[in-house]
């Protein structure tokens, strides 16, 4: 009986959304509206008195910022997740992280299939726009693949963490299970929310806590298309697509380079890696090299890092992970495309080639657009921070890049920011999760199709 009532309520809710969404002409508009709706629902739930551990309820700004950070899988917080929110509030945050990691339209499409056992053309179009699916016939398979991959990898990570929390730290089995599930979901979705006030600093030298979380972050940051292809052709690299080759090669370079860079610069820092032994330094350095890819966990005090380390992490965060996954940033594919565009221009090549494949000009133009819009968003927001707050340029830039790239790392200034800056970070998290092109397309009043070409002329460049 309860299942029948639940299905009827879900069907009614989907019917209401189906009457509203047709007013949105572009799939990007539907995706943006879906994320905004999820954030609004999460804000309302977190404002309930039951969501707060103490008396009363959370303020609208606290609830909005936390809901946006969870849905956009960022991890920046203005209140302590471990002590400020009740069990219900933490469960709401976890649900928002999972839905945001799936993708709003992916989750909605899954519900449609479960209720009606079919997926209409409009649902396929919006889900394809969100999951970066190339063919509409593959959308249903991709949606279920996303869910299965997420649940399996989260379950494996949660099981390892459960055994460690219960066996080595004396947590009761129910508490250890909650800790394992929460941190596994937060890690795979690159969210960075933790149930400890100091994030994971208490486990900086524990490989059974840090490594499963780090590998879950890496897996989520590779993107679902890469995970699906590795599952089918793991031992046949020649059959990998260009996208998979770019993601794996560039991600590997950034993981090794980032970890080495951070470990080297922080090796003797008494506020971070200095007091640890050599194995602890290597583990903590690797962990901190993974997190800018884009999860907000930290096993050392981020506020005590060297300014040079902050700058290096700014670059790692800005690039981020892979497309069609849970990572943020401009994406490693975008970075690789621009790198090879510059390489081809310097060599005087007539075409841009990557791994014996020629790139279409549309891909180059799209990559350039993403980077320029992202740089504009980061530069403008950083300027606002520097002008309106007392924080230095390096701290302001770190905070802005962390929000835009949906990383969640902070030098410790988030909770003390004025209202305007918190709202600005909220907007940056939203734009960063969806991508500047998606948001710009959704805000466009109409699409223009030019029926003619203008005369060609070349300005002087350089």
C-alpha cells in the first residue's frame, strides 16, 4: 500500500514537472532549472529545526550555501558539518551529494524509467545534454550505467572504511557504517564533506583511510564514459577512444606532478608535513595532490601551506578532472585540447592532431570559450574579494578557484566571509558545476542561426 502511494506521489510530481519544463526550449535550460530546483528543495529541508543539532533552525544563507555546496559536490562549508547539523541534516546533505553526483536529469530520468518503464524524447534530450551522451539510443543504458558504477564503487569504499573505523578506532558498528557510507559517497562524488571538524587531519598517516578515499576521488574524477570504456576494454588500450586516452594520460601527469610538487614544497613545513616520518609525508603529499582534482578533503591544515603551494593547487583545481563525471574545473580534455592547439601553432601544422586523430575546429572553439569564460569568472570574483575584504590576493584567489572548480578546499576564511562574498561563492559553485557554456546557453533568450557568411579578413595577432 505504501509503495503504491509513493509511486502515485512520484508520478504526480513528475507530471507537474513535465507541464513546467516544456516552457524551457533548450536542454541546457532544463538542466540548469533542475539543479536550481534541487538546491531550493535542499535549502528548505536544511532550514527545518530537525536539521540542526542545536535549538532553532539554520539561517537561510547557511542552508542555501550548504545545499548549493552539496548539490554542486563542492564541499565548502560555513558551519561545521559534524557538529552543526543533526543526523537528519547530515542525511539531507548526503542525499543532495548523491543526487548532485548522479546529475539532476540523470536522477530524474532514472525515476521516470522506474515509474513508467519508458523514457520520452524530451527526457532523453535533457539526460543526453547532462551526461554528454552522443546518441539518444544510448541514454537509457548510460543512465543505468552511471547509477550502477556509482553504487558499486561507493559500496566497495564504504566497506573498507567501515572495517577500519570499527576495527582500528573503536567505533560502534552502526557509527562505523554511517562514517563509511558518508565518506565513501562524498569521496566518489568529489564532494569533500567530512564528519570530522578537521576533515581527515586525524587520519593523515593512516593508509587504510586515506587511500580508499583518494582512489574513490580519482575514480569519480575520471568520468563515467572512461569508467565504462575501461570496464569493456581494460586490457585493449588500442580500442580506447580519444577521450579516454586524453583523460588517462593527462590525469596521470597531473596526479604524479601535483603530488610530487606538494610533497616537495611542504616536506619541511612544520605546519604540514614537517613533523611526519617519511612514509607519512609521502602518503599525506599524495593525498593532498589528489584532492585538488576536485574533492575538498584535507589531511593537513590547508591554511598552513606555503603560498607557492597554494598557487600550484590553484592550477590543479582550475584544470580539475574529466567531463561527464563528478569532477569540476575546466576539465583535463579542455586543457589538453588547448595545449595541442598551441603545440600545432608553434610547429606550423595545418591541423591539430592528438593520438593520431585530427580535432575538429568546433572542439577547439568550444575549449577556448570554456577557458576564457572561466578565467573571466575567476578573475572578476577575485577582484571583488580583494576590494571588499581584508584577505590577501593569494587567499582570495584560492577560495574563488576552489568554489568555481567545485573543489571545496579552503584556507580557513569561508566561514568568516561577509554575506556578499558568500553569495558570490554560491553562484560560482553553481556555474562551476554546470559549466559556463551550459549556464550561458540556458540564459540565452533565443538561438540564432546565421543564414549567410560575412566577408573574411585577418587582424594582426601577436
